[in-house]
């Protein structure tokens, strides 16, 4: 499970050969969630509201990079790290 980014105690992952829709996983302490790249909506799981807001803000700023990583992980297994939220 490649780690795409880490910031403020939040870790962002994507899995190889994952099911659609394109999404990523966010973990913060014991909380875990899957988030749609297209809609930035919660698919499953739960994060504290402030953490979810930060993750969505970060994902909005890096949407194309997330989609590029999704496609690359599915086809080649390669990915690029994405800059953290600043």
C-alpha cells in the first residue's frame, strides 16, 4: 500500500489494483476513510470533521496528481509522492 503523502499526522495511501471509483485512503490515529477523487466525498469510514476538512482541502489542490497516481498504480504499479498541505 503506497504512501502518497503525510501531513499533520494524516497519512494518505492508495492500493495497487483497487476497485473503481478512483479513490484514496486517509488514516489519522485510529480513524480510517476512503475518499472519492472525483467528488472528494466520503466513500466509507470516518475521520474527525477537522481532519476530513484538511484532507478534502489537500485533495482539491492535488486532484490531477491523485488521478494520475490512480491511473499509474492501476496500469504500472508506479506512483509519485504528492506535496503535503502547507
